[in-house]
């Protein structure tokens, strides 16, 4: 458990100039140049020393709390004054880290994605307001309610009239008022209400059932953040999503009245698109989580001012000169003759993660013997100074799921080991 608590930050007061004692050039190099620079980066040498001081010998997730706090401050400084921030817990599945972010952001809003996480957080942090990030089978909702869950904590995401009918029946059977959030298809096309007649039918269903309470709508726009900028495709996609969202709100106003459309949660965005929201006229509730630790999937131009804050560190078990091919060893001299440079083989503790090696520079996954979760082979330049038992550092490609694979999370603050944080139980 981490004892040091961050100070809450007021919206719009983020200091985007301080470097949290990190070398000024660190962020630029980390974005694009890890595999090209020679030698080892001093930041990662600090990480290695911090882990060695704690006697770490296993593959471990490391979170830099200084960079995490700074990323959160930057996120909050970008949000319009009337925009609520909702933390995506699947992207930061560590209770202490969740609590740290919520306190600093002064919010109780979270987005939750599966029943185990919902049950755990609802019991340990009963003050939280949960908006589900995907529809649950009605049996999962029933399990939550019958096992003592508080329905008032949850906004259940509904994507079809059929699922809405199931939840209406559950509400009647359990004599419980259920908060309903309707999923809108605003361009991602992975389900949700897209046609006017279907949305009107859902709103009529809610109006006809006293135990269903419309508390929100959610339109996810991840496709916009990764759309090509060429030929104005990204700008066009952004405009279309906002137009579709506004059209849905117009329908809600027509069916249920202006007061309903004004008071409900209008959730949208995510880490890839949060910079695109300049006001709260349409969306008033933005979800984000991954950008606070910035895995490589979020190395997008419009997120360049966020810094990577989570890494995987694992010992190099074996560092061997050259790269030998099993079975066809006789081909090695020929391969070496045409190789651009001499190389070393590095077998690490564990592997096969959703991650890319970043330090020492020049390490790459090898294709000779395939991927391995036991002793994965990496190949690096022959002048690399890595020795057995030294740590190899990776950047995860995503934070969700990956941060649940390693047990307790190591944290660093002020360039020193700061303690351990336990993750939530493993879940999909």
C-alpha cells in the first residue's frame, strides 16, 4: 500500500511546464526514438536502480507516480470547465492508483467493464458512480443485485430494445429501480442505437416502465482518434460523430422533454479523442484512463504532451554473443555474412506480453524460435552492455489486462522505489 497521497487538483490549474524531475529530453525520446538511440537512457537506469534496491527479481510492472500525476494534471487542464471526468478503471486496474487519480481529479465517477471489478469496487469504494463501458448480460446484473449490490451506484449500458426488455423484467422481478444508459452508435459501428425508430422505441419502453430510469447516453468515438488526418478524414469523422450525438439528443428532447436531455449523463470520448472536446454542449462526461500511463497504442500526435508512465521490467537471464538458429546451425555463417551488424541474443525472464522493448536500445523480438512466455528471445546489437540479471525495460502496448498479469505493481516517486500496489483480481 502507498501511504503518500497526492493533493487534489482544481480543474484548469494544471502546471504543464514542470518536468517532475525527469530529464527534459525524456519525453521526446520516449515517443519516437527508443529503438534508435545508442546505449541506455539515464531514466531507465534510475528505474533499474530503484528495483534493485527493493530486491526485485521477477517480471514486474512499474508505474512512475510523478509522471502519472503530471499526465492527470495535463488531462484535467484540457477539459472544459463544465466537463465531468470519468476514470476508466479497466485501464488502471489498481485500487490504490484508482483512488489516487480520483482524489487528485476530485471526482467519484468511474467507467467499469466487468462484473468482478464492479463487485470489488462497489464494496470497497461505495461512494463511486459506475457507468458501465459495455452491456452486461442480464444475468450479471441479477448477480450484482442479488448479492447485495446497490443499484443506485450503477448506470447499466443498454444497446438494444431486447436487452432493455430483459432489464425491465429484472427491475420488476427484483422490485428495483435501475438506472439506464443507452449506447449510441455514433460511427464506431460496434453496436448501440443507430436508427431513430429503435431509439424512440427504447425511450418509450423506459417511459412506460416506472422502474427504469434514463440516466444517460454513451457514444464512443475511438475511431476518430485513429482516423487518418489526410484529406480531412479525421475532421470529417469528428464532425459526423458530434452530429449523430446531437441528433440522438434531439430525439430524447422530443420524446422525454428538454429537462431530461439536460440532466442526464452524456458520455463520450476516451483517451484517443479527449482533446477534441472544447465544450460541454453535447458531451458533458468524458472517460479516460490509458493516457495516464500512456501505453504505445496511444502514441498519437494529439497526445504527444503525455508521457509514458508504466513499464515492464524483467531480468535478462542469458546474454549470448551471436544469434544461433536451432536445427539449421550450418546456415549461421551464411546468415552472419549478410547480417548488417553483429548481434547478441538475450533470453529474458518471461515474455510474450503486449509490449515492446525500449531499453537497452536496439532490442527487438526475434522470429527464429517464435514467441515464448517462459524465456523469450530478444536480439540486440553486439556492443550492448547488458549483462545477465540486468533489467530489460518494455513499454506495454495497452494497460488494460497487461497490468493484471504481474501481481503487485512497483511504484517509483522522486526517482526512488515508493512501494507496492496490489491490482484487482484477474478478470476479462
